[in-house]
């Protein structure tokens, strides 16, 4: 077992006076890829913002990154973190070509406002080539399809050799064919030694490369562990508050039914964001 990527201990987080995370402890180690699953309001995005350093815990809770048990400057942490979400895509409103959006990842900026070295441009183009989107390098970001733009932002998050990638509902707004292409792209990431935390409310998005699953409910962890142990109908039903039936097929999990009202052939289920 390698050193940890993220270690959270006894964390409480409040947002607008409401407690969003409650006495939460969790460790993600090197070589692991986690899915974080929960209903609307369970605390998933709050947990991701905590991992990204946007939120801080109260009452002595601790967050440590990348094997260091002492305080680490946030700028140093961010150099090894990437973040992709539908919300971020909607907020990326600066005119830029595909490669420029990717290169902006070096500066953590929306839009490219600084000079790019030849090495940085080459790294941006290499990141795009790894994801199979090099043909978008000269395409204006605003003229791309929704799915193309999402993959550009994925390359942006990876351009500075991201060690840990946070994906917060990354397939939100994508149709099924585009979603599947995006998931196939994500399957390549572990080959580059990039670990990921994948937040979703659709169990069919939990890809083969995911090794562990964490379930959140009302700001608390209700179950966590290795994927095949967690993706059982009984555990899913308890974590998500309804009676579910699932099966494993082609190394992914699919919903068979919810209670008695869902047809046995349903394959594309949503539990709420």
C-alpha cells in the first residue's frame, strides 16, 4: 500500500449555518479510484470542495494531502489536483481556442491571460492527444459541442500532471452516446498514474477502473469499501433510501428495479444529484 492521497479526520463543515458534513473521516490511498454516491443534499459536492481546499473544517477537523501529515500550502496542493464539473464548464465564458483552454490549466485561470511557453503548449497538445481530442486544438471553445467542451476541460485538469482528479457529476448534461465516449476517455487516466474521485448519482457510470465506493447520506458516511462489496442491492438500498435491485454486467453495475414499480429491463437510472 502506498501513501495516502487524501486523509480526512473528524471533519465538520457548515455552509450558511447548516451542517453539511458531520464527523466525517475518510482516507484515499495511492492506487485507488473512488466513486462517491449519494442522494441530493447528501454532502457530495461539499466533500469535493473540502478535498479541493475550497472549504475548511471546524472544531479541529483535519485534512491532509499526498502523504504529508503537516500543514501543506494550498498552492502546493492545487498543483497536484484537477477539478472537472458541469458547473465549472458553464462558468468558463472566456473566448479561447481548444489548446488555450487546456493551457490555462497551468495558471488555474478562466481564459488565457499569461504568455505560454513552447513547453507548456506542447504539454497541452499532448494532453489533448492522450484523450483523442487533438483535432479540437484550433476550435473555439464556444463552438464546441457540450461533450467536446467537457473533454477539453478534462485535458485542462490533467495538463500539469495531475496526481488526483476530482470529477463532480462530470456526465451531467451529456446524452448517452456522449457520456459513454467520455467514460471511455476516463478509463485511460489510471494508465497515466492519475487517481480519481468520481461523484455520481447514476450507478451505471461507476466504471471498471473504480476500485472503491463511498456512500454519503445527510452529511455522514453510511458505507465505504471495495467496489464489489459496496455495490450490493442491500447496501445500495440502505444508502439511497429505497429498495433497489442491481446486477453486474461487463464489469459495470446496472439498475434492475426500484421496489415493484420499475421494469426489470431498466438500464439508465438516476437517484438525484
